[in-house]
C-alpha cells in the first residue's frame, strides 16, 4: 500500500473512532491530545509523509482496535510502527 493510501486509510479510521485529525505547519512533530472532550491528533504537514504516518500510527496504537475491521496493510503498519523524532 502506498503512503498516500495509508494516509487516507488513517483518516477513515479516525472517522470510525470519532477522532479529529488536524493538520498544521510549524516547529512541532505532532501527537494526540484531548480538546473539549474530543480526541484530536495533530500532524505537521511540513514533515515528510513517512513521519506523519508514523505519528498517526503511534497515536492509534493507544486505542483498542481489536473489535474494528481495519485494512490488513494499515493494521500491520500500526502494529509495526516505531515512533521516531525527526
């Protein structure tokens, strides 16, 4: 699966879990937080797509995804992701 397809799959997964993905630009690597009782993942569009995918995978690892159908390539990416700081 190509990186752009993985990114789109992460967005679809976020919709299923009612998680908002916010895109920003600046001097930050990204991560997750809760704002007004809403789960939010912030990704930095200035970073390479590989780092954005890694940020998303690291954030989604914190959720129980066992009961959800997730495309096998995305599930494997999440399971194998190691958070890296760029």
